[in-house]
C-alpha cells in the first residue's frame, strides 16, 4: 500500500475547492427562501389583532382594496390565529364582500381550527397557531374598482377567548 504525500500547492487547491463549494451552498440556502416567498402574488394580506386576546362580537374586521385584474384567478383565505385557550374545534364567520357597483354578498364560512381529536390544525408552536382557511379557490373578480371585505364571528358566544387575530389574504392562483 502506497501513501501519497500531498504538496503544499495541492492542499491549497483542495481547500480552495471546499471553500467555493461551501460558498455556493450558502448562497443557494439563502436564495431558496427568497424564491419560495415570491411564489404567489399577494393582492391583499390584512389582519386585525385583538388586544384582549379575545374576539368579541362587536369586533368587526374590515379592509378595502383596489382590483385592476379581472382576468387572473385568485385564491381567497380567512386567516385566524388561535391559542390553546380557544374552547372549540371551529369558528363560524360572516364574511361580507362589497363590490364596486354597490352590490354586496354575505357568506357564512366554517373555519376548522382542530381535528376531531382536538389537535390544532394551524401551523405554530408555543400554543399559538396560524390558520389559513381557503374559502374560494381560483375565482376571478367580476369588476375592476374598489372592494371591501368585512368579517365578524357568527358564534353563539359573545366572546371567543383564545382568538388573537383575524384577517383576509387574497393571492393570485398558480
């Protein structure tokens, strides 16, 4: 068995190659999240936080936005953040959309937050869970102009402890 002794120049070349491959790996790891975050074009991402960590019946979420694209399809989400203090598996909401022509539409949406065994469905840790509930997929806006969306909870209880915030996210469908 022969052992080859590397020269000083060979060692420098090997170390330089390792450094280049490590630099390439670091650049790749940095760029991947940037490409992931640029995946869907977001039209609306608006949330309101409840100071008392409780969604009270009089707390109504409302957002306004302009639509110029009536050709592309969009996905519509209700966003909710809850804690372990929320006592139910779901929350029902009334979502009202006001159109540029003065007409409006009211939807009742069931937002599941936990499965049948009580395991929270949202992403999160430390007892706080982010939920993104799809309520309309691949829909087009019928008109250009100013829209508004409002949300209020439709539960029997006047106060919903453990609901930290509510919002709407609308993004271009892939």
